[in-house]
């Protein structure tokens, strides 16, 4: 019995570790998909494409959109004017002005009556009736009645909801985990969420409101990190812990979240990095700085371009890259910095990927490139 359990655990671990990932790239004005080793998963033959999700990717043949699998087989014919990605076995597509859900067979699926067709995320979707928003599952079953003015996107299994003029949080079963009685609310992280109540900023800690003395703004916690940043009345930024206590006094002009024990901070004009005791371990010297990835590197803007430093502050990849292009919709939501040993970067108006040694993946630059995502 133990051997069977160990074998199952090994299989699951292998599936997790070796999950196939692919990235959409625009190569010579045609879209295709590459693997993380730089080889082609699907050759560039399309006029447009969106990333894989739920095992399928949307592709545009120059006239209509359809869906392909990871073998490049067209499993849902190109007959749609617009498409969004699959989630929970369903995708939102448009034929003319009609938006609808389809399943992986390309069959139209009827769910809740809604003024707008919302795509699924994390197994749930919104529906809107008479201007109010509710929540449903892929079977069309109502998880939360249409009573909210707004429901924002899910993060960490929770979504912000506006009931009347007050904010709260619901989980993906539609349960109100933070009662909508607050002026502001942040996303939940390990039982803690930032809120504003009666013009006072504080934290909801396992359902109980705790005031954070002196705070006029709080940024949300990230899972796995014990600290987040907050601002005082002098508009100086410091860090609080999950109990709401100031552990690094507010002396900085700007800050970003902790990751791998370090956080970017700006003293007056330049950025450096502090540790969780508030010690400046990498001197303020950068025009901008991002958080450290699990690969132990962080993007920093030295002059006009971005390079990468290690946790000692050594510039290990020269500053000659771009890491974002906010003027293009193509790049919305793209990862900044390294993930799984690769970082998406721009160079001389083209985009590609480098490894932690600064080597260009497959020695190739593309017109555009999206971040890698898991295929399934």
C-alpha cells in the first residue's frame, strides 16, 4: 500500500515539476507557440493568437478565430469574430454581435440569463441582471444572487464586492467571508485583508478588525510574506506585520513588497533594497527596481534600461533591456523578472527570453512575445 501511495505521489510531483508551458510569439508577422527550450510547439502560421488555457489556445487565421490543442490540431473550427480563453471547460466567444459560451466541442452552452457574458476564472463567472452582479458555477448554478453593484476579479480565491456603497469579500462559493460594510477592502492573504472602516485603516484578521495606528493607506499582503507596506500621515512608507504592528518605521518615499527576504524602497530619488529588519542591504542607486524572483535575481533600472542583480547587489545581467511595454494591450499582465529560469525582455524594439546567465533563448528575438503559461 505504501509503495502505491509513493508511486502516486511521485507521479503527481512529476506532473507538477514538468508541467508543459508555452508562450505566444509573433515571428515575422505570424503567430506561433514556443516551448521553454525555445523549440516550436506550434509553428508560426497564424495572424493572431492568445495563450493556452485549459488545454486550448485561440488562433486567428486572418478572417475568423478558432481553437487548437497542443499538437496544433484545430479542434474548434475558425468561425468566431472574437474569443477569450477556456476555463472550467467553457470559453466566451462572439459571432457578430452575439456573445456566448461554448464547450470544448464548440457547442453553445446556455447558463444564467445575463446582460453581459463574463468569462470564467478559477471555476466561477459573474452574471449581471438589472444592473446587479451575481456569481455562478460552470453548470449555471447560482452561487451568489445578483445583488452587488460590482464584483471585481478573483485573487487568492476571493473577490471584492460592492453592496450599496460598502465593500466586502466573497469566496468562490459565493460566501461573504468579509461582510460588505467597509469603505475599502483588499484581497485576502492567509486570513488577513486590509480594510478602511469609518475613515480608519486597519486589517481584518480572521474576521476581526484591528486598527493600524497612524496608517492612511495599506497595501495588501502577499502569500508567504509576513510584511506589507503602509503609509503614514506624512506620506512616508514603512512596513507592518500581519498583526498590524509597525516593524519597519515609515521613512521611505516609496516601497514595493517583500520577496525572498528583500524589498525595494526609495529614500528620496533612487531605489535600493532592505531586509526584514529594515537594514539597507543594497544601497539606493537605481532609477527603478522590482522584487526578487525565486531564481534569486531582481530587475533594476540603472540608467535608461533594465538589468538584473543578485541578492548581493551585483549586476549579473547588463542593463540593456526593457521589461514592460505598457502602451500595448498585448503585454497586459505580463510577468516582470524571472520565472522558471527565464525572463521575458525587450531588446532593440523586439522581445524574447533570457536565462539567468543572460543568454538569449534560442538566440532569437520576436516582434512580440508573451510570458510562458501552463498549457493545461
